[in-house]
C-alpha cells in the first residue's frame, strides 16, 4: 500500500472555530488518530505521505498582516504558504508521533518545506477568475463590507445557501511539478512518514535562468496532491474533507451521495455540473486524473470516516 492522504485546511481550522492553537491541535489529534490506525495495518514496503490545505490559515495570516501593516511589513502569498506549511506540518507531525507511539508503532514522521511549479500565464491570475477560497467564511453582508474595504479582492459565494457561505478567493493555478518530489520519494522509501506539498505547495515559476521564483497564489492542495501522488508512485489517493460523500445535485432538494463509480461515470457527473468549482470540483477532477494516470483508486470522504472510507465501506471511491 502506497497511500497519499490530502487533508482539507478546514479539517484543521473549522468554519465555526476562532482558529486558536488549542482548537487546531485538537483537530490534528483527531486526524492523526485516524491515520495512525491505518498505518497500524501496514505491512513491509507500505508507506504513508500526507498533504494538507491551508486556506483558513493563510487567509487569517493575511488578515493579521493587513491589520498590522503600519507596524510590520506584509509578506507575499508564497511566503505565507511557507509559513503555514511549517505551522500545520509541525502540528501534524507532533500529533502523528503521539498516536503512532500510543499504538506501539516505531516510525519517524517529518514535515518538509516544499515548492510546486505553476505557469505564470495561468488564467487564474487575470481578472476575477481567482477561485481558491482562503481565510474566514462571511455572511453576504460581511462579504460586501470586505469588498468595499478591499476593492482589489475577489470575493465569492463558495457554499450556496449557507449563512456564512462567502470567502475571499485568490489565484489557484494548475500545478505541473513537485520540485522536491524526488527527495520526498527517497524519504518514503526509507520508511518515514512525510508531510509535504502543504497548502498545495509554495507556488513558484521558473525564470529565464531556470531558477524558481515565488508567485502570489495558493495552489489547490488536491490538484497538487495528485501531482505529488504520481511523482512518488502512490497507488491510493485519499482526499479528506468535511463531507462523507461527493453529491449529485449539490445544493438541491434531490441531492444524493455518490458511492463507488468508474472514471467514466465520475467524468460524466463532472461534465453535467454536479461539483462546485473551488470546492468539490477540484477534488473530483484530481481523483479522475489520478486514476486515469494509473492509480488504483481515489477516495473522497470526511475526517470521521477516514478509516471506513479507506476500507471501502463509505465515501466516494473512483476506480478505473
């Protein structure tokens, strides 16, 4: 078993929470407990890689910087990405170590600072096409106030019908390469659990000399996770979010959960518009691409159902 698990940033800082250290650690505890149970079933040669979102964390850090900009210089989104990789990576490796130890598993865990290559000409960088939600959720009134205060912000409704369904959105370019993918693979081959490509990875482009330069963006962690999964040779790609299944007819009275489907069936549902851009859409697209490119299965489910979904008992599972 070669497993890559992608954790949503909202599983670490939930919408109704203030985002205190205690709250985020408590969420990481729940996550790590689930993942440690999966690792306990591993045999020789099996490995686990973990990636995670950082939308709430990077958005909140941007708010802090904006509030203190007269006192402390603001940082760009690539630097904020690196900061939150360290923040979340630390919390996950700390709690994973704890829960592995509780199960009597002697296995090292390490988080790495990781860059991901994107195209600076990606359409996400133009106009109001930016699609990656970051930071807190807002009511429609709060969203209008935010836009009035920051006219350059792109603010969109990302959860239709929810009281707080609005968020700021930033460019989310398509990733093409995990810059440190080869090194990550070597660490996994050594039997070490790796936390990498956090927040979708630090977005970088290559300049005329072939050197990497940071960009103002937040890469979708599921798309970046799929790129990493292929580069490190994962056979199972699991995306952990806040719902047990992807839904047909999302947001409508006849919404229905999707169980195990083939790639062709999943693509048909995507083409019919069942999955919202910026949330479930990228997850399903990443799952489809992973299986099309040779992966055995891709799974989408909720944090509390992680083990059951891994065992094939629930969740949306996409197979060849």
